[in-house]
């Protein structure tokens, strides 16, 4: 099993990352803030005004450590990786599956089933822990109805995207009922992305950015092309397969971390900034709080329902990428999505 290596997130502005032997050095104003051996890292993610030396970029490329550059608010800007690795036969199988309508639709359906079941599980968990509301009961029933239609649907990616969108509207329509603390600050009328227009949307968008980074790295780690997806349409520069894979984890990883931070009052109105346009972003301290919670969540151990093995949560995207590669190679009849019990 792959060792769970760390991802270094750098949010402090005007920091400089450089190479010192086999070590990544983070410094600001010529003062060293952190030293990390390169072999302990699987990725580096920088936010905002953070500089990286070309010598460190070269070392990261040689060692398979991906370096991603984000805006201060979490918008993806660029990514530096080494030479493409992996089995070319696997990528050819991925291309063939993409071009076969039924095969493509079957894989897309698995991603949607995983997303819907995990979203419903989050709703059901809230009902068990804090009691039922009319909105949550209706959301659970409606998601279950869409799930049945997805299972009975022909393997058509376009129709599946429509059903996924229908279920997502129901889920986010009831999202406020999942919040038990500071509802006035964190309630949202609808899901808004570019830009997020309220604190909860800003928090979710930030966590989805982190999740997308992990999913892309997992796919590249097993030799799959993250741009050739089955559910999301393929577009130039778009990591469609990474977006496919992260659908299974949005609710049980990103959404649950967001709800935990809010319901435990680890974040409040003070942790967000409003621009003149109405866009909302997290403060510097808030981003650090989120990153700590995200890393703690990734260290938690769970039992994988299909593999029946214990693994850290952070390895789930890697395990699912491995299962997808096995299916594409013909070693498994179907791709089993991750469904949290």
C-alpha cells in the first residue's frame, strides 16, 4: 500500500521556497520558517504571493513531487510536474473506454452513484445525531429517488449529468439544515462558485480546491490521464477525470470538514473578508485553520468497504484511482465507487 506522504501548503505571503540538498526550505525575510526532507512530500501547494526557486522545482520534478500554484483565494493557476510516467497501455485503455459510449456511461454512473449515496449518508448522519427536519427528510427521500433513476438509467453521460445536477440542487437546498451553529453567518441561498458570495460557499470552494488537487495527484500516481474523464465533459486544460473522482468525496470529506469547522465554532464571521463586488474569501488565519482540519481528517483511519482494509482517509483517492485503473485494464468487471458506511 502507498505510504501516506504529506502535502505542504504554503499560505504565508511573501515567503520563498528553495532547495538545500535534499531538503525543502521555507523562509521569509531571510528567516527559515520550516525545513522538510523532499522524500516526505508528495506535493506542494502555494497560495498567493509565494516564490519557488527553479532549483527546487527541478528537484520536485525529479522526485515526483507536484508543485501547484493557487491564487490567494484558492483559484488554480498553474502546476509543475515532472515527465509523464505510468503504463502507456493503461492510458490507451482509458482512451478506448472514453470512446465507447456504454463503457464511458457505466463508469460515469458509478461516479454519480458514489456521490449520491455519500451525500445522502451525510444527510442521514445529521438526522441521527441532531434529529429530523422536514427539509432533511424530503432531501433524503428525493436523493434516494434520483439514485434509483441513476441505477436504472441507460449508460448515457449527458443524462447522468442531468440527474447528478438534480440531486445536487436538492442536497444544497437542504444544506442549511446541516448547520447547527451560527446559521445567520453560514446559511446560503444556493451554491455559488466564481466567485463565492457567502462564507459557506467560500469555505466549500476552498476545500474543493484541496480535494481536486489530491484527486489529480492520485490519478497521475497510478498512470491515468487526469484530463480524460467520463462524467465531466473533456475541455482543454480541464482535469475532467479528477473532477469525476472527487464527486465521490465531496460530501464525506470536504462538506463534512466544512460542517465540522462551523458547527464546532472553529470558524466565524470574523474569519471572512467581503470585497466591494460581494465576493467572499477566507482570511489568512482561517485558511490555516482549514488546512489543519483538512490534514487531520486525512490522517483518520477508516475501513475501505470494498477492499476491506484499514487505510488513512488521505489514501482514499489513491485507492479509488487504483481500482479504476484495474477496471480499465480489464482486471475488474466494474468500477466500485467509494461509499462511506
